[in-house]
C-alpha cells in the first residue's frame, strides 16, 4: 500500500513575520484588505476555513491576554488547531537551544507564534525553522500589534498614507514596530520620549529608509507637544515593559511629563484618536479620562488583533 502525505511540505523557505519591516514584503495593503473582509464576515456560517488540518504552536515566555486569546480565536475560526505553551513548559534556550526547538516543531506543526525576550531568540528560530515563525512580541518588536493598529487607523480614517501618528512615552518594542510599520504604510510618524529612552537608532534609520520609499516621514525627539501637534492619532504604551519591572519606580519619575492627557490632546487634530496597545496603567502613561473616553480606540485595536492575525495566518500557512 502506498501512503501519500496529505499535504507535502511547501517548496523553498517559509516566510516569517520577524518584524514590522516585513509588512512591505508580505503586502501590507492586501493583508489589511483581507483582515477587513474577515472582520465583516465574522458571523457568516460559510466562512472560509483554510487552516483545516493545520496545527499552530503558540509559545509564550511572557504573560499575555490579547495576543494569546486573539491567536487562539484566529486559528480556531480558520478551522485549525492551536497548541498553547506557557513560560515554564518549553525552556527555550535553557532546556534546549532555540534552533532545536524550531527544528522539532517544524516536524510537528505548520506554524509557530512566539513571544519571548531577546529578539535574537526569534531570529535563531526563524533561521532554523521549516515552518513560518510569527513574532508575538520580543523586547525589540511587536509587529502583530502594529498590524492591528494600522487596520484600526485605516478603518477609522479611510486611509493610511499621510496620517500623522504621534507616539509619546517609552521608545520600546511597540514604538519600534509602529516606526517600521508606519513607515511602510506611508504615515508621518513622530516619536517623543524622555532623553535616554528613545527608540533604537538602527530601527529609526531603517524606518527612515522605508519612509523614503513610501512617502512617509519619521521624526524622533523629546518634545511631546511638538510630536502631537495636529496629529490624527496619539499613541502610548506602558513606561516599564515586561522584563523591565524593576525600573518602574525610576521610570515613573522620568516619564511623568509624558502622560497622554486631555490637555496634551488639545494640540492634536480636533478629530484625534487616542491609541494604546494595553495593558494600560491609568494615571501613568495615559489619563483614565483619555483611555476610557470617546477618543479612545484601544478596544478596536484589541479586536482587530484577531482579524489581522487571521489574514497573516492565511498568507503564511493557509496559502503555503
Ligand atoms: N497588546 C498585547 O499584546 O497584549 P497582551 O500582552 O495581553 O498580549
Ligand atoms: N511594551 C509592552 C507591550 C505589551 C503588549 C511590553 O513589552 O510589556
């Protein structure tokens, strides 16, 4: 008897989502169009299930609410099966090397979604993997968040090119992915952080290159008011990211004048939206009245995580 593999492995190297600069190669416009379509069909009984028979491992070395749940929902909604592994289960880089984890998972699943600390762990896995690796947050980047943020902006304003996005706060992983993703999308991205807490200069330079090809603009400085001037969207994130909790007290002092308040938003466009990837600390990086007020699109951002990730999984796994 001849046993035929149901799904032969795709030829060539897999495509990964390592960082938001990859949006250019993955086709940002098409991904967002597909995500929009998936969102509008979310209740349709005859919704496509292109992940039937596909397995997706979700490896989380840091806590998560939105990313974990939105990926599980996305995989399930597309007909696939998600296997979630928490911080104590795999021992990535401790029990065995990141490359060995990737090689073994490549024999068992069709894609790996990874949240980890060092970005190098993700790139090591991507280099050794025969299946797509999707960055679900590292110390350096959070591209799935930026993708959902771009969908949120496009749905709200009906366009992306030329929109003014001000990011105020820590020059962290979320800021990095907004710089790169915003540059691919042709946004005017302005980042304002306290001195010495700015984004990585290598990422800023890469964003500048991407922006010069898309008609976008990148400005990085320390003045929150000038970043916010006439902005269509004002974005912030926690002052101490996961892994930096020990610095929280010191950062609270240094970042105090970078809180997104109603007063700061006066300098922005009258139609400004307030954005936050969440989890949020009311009274620190954002005033409660802004996060919970009519300008906030934070929950739209959270909801859109599911649809951009569905679009991404179809592009990387369902069509491979
Ligand atoms: N925004 C976001 O990634 O949230 P979680 O850390 O809860 O996944
Ligand atoms: N910058 C934050 C984002 C959380 C979604 C962190 O890394 O903790």
